[in-house]
C-alpha cells in the first residue's frame, strides 16, 4: 500500500548516509556528500556539489542540511515533490525545515526538555513531544505511519500542486517552532514584530498660546 502513497525515491533518501567525504573528489574542498537526486536515486546515493554539476544539472536535487547532528531539509525543496501535510515544521537559520528522521526526546532540566514535558502534542509514531499541533515529528515518522496504517500520503496530486506552497507557508506562520541558530526553541515562531507603545499626547511646555476660534492643535499634540 505504501508504494502507491509514497514516491519511490523518498525511502532511499531517508536511508542514505550524508556528510561523508566524496570518494570521487577527495582533493576538492567542501566535498561532503549532502545532495540527493530524486530522478536517478536507483543508480546513486548521496553525492557532493561537484557530482551535481557533472551528473545532475537538470535533475530534482535535494540538499540535506544539519542541525545539532540531525539531518534536515528545507520545506521549499520538497514541498512540490511530496505531500508534507502533518509533518512538524521548524525554523533554522531563518529557513523553514523538516527533520528527515526520528530524534531522541529532549531530556534533563533545560528549556527544551521543560517545554517538551509540558506539551500536549505528540508524534503519532515515536511519541516525541511536539511544540505544536502536528501529527509527525519528521518525514521518516510519516513514512512509518503510511506503512503501518495507510492513513496518510506523500503523493502530491496535480490539482494540489498550485495550492501546496501557500498552504505550507500558512502552516509555517501559525505553527513553526523557532530553533534559532541550531537549537530547538521554546516557543512557536511569530512573524509579527512587536509594536511600539503609543505615545501619550503631551502639551508642549513653554509660553501658553491662545487658540484662535475655528482652529485646532496640530495632530499629535
């Protein structure tokens, strides 16, 4: 059942090893394998930026990033390829991201652990505490749910593609959790900036002036 609900490349990406040094470009700088191709996944695993320019220039290539030693992917890179509904979104370095796989539950007495203990939301697969109302903590947990129950899908239908970007953007603005630089935050991200308090109208000190009939004070005084 999961084969019809999941694109064939997704599970291969979740199982791939990233951030190893590329054996084909050992002498090159920045040769870590942090790319994955959704078009030719059967013939390749993860690869580096030099492999991409040589072999995958016109393919659907997804870049994997790291946060606290866990792999993440930007929402903008996968939202048109898979249905990401129900997966918890986070904000890292000002980018909306998903975690690829399940992570250990925060423990101890820190802010993240305290927030997790007080949260009423949990991943339906691994029971990890979530800061907001989502079904899954990661793409991997959603895949596990599809395999066991089949009550979710990664398939994006053509009629849904045009609205997928705006839907995810709306979900992120309401539910995304702010991780700051590379750490999980303690509250949901809020795009609204704090407003400045209103200034009280004050009468200018100095020599009193007569207000002529039919005139008013200038605005703000």
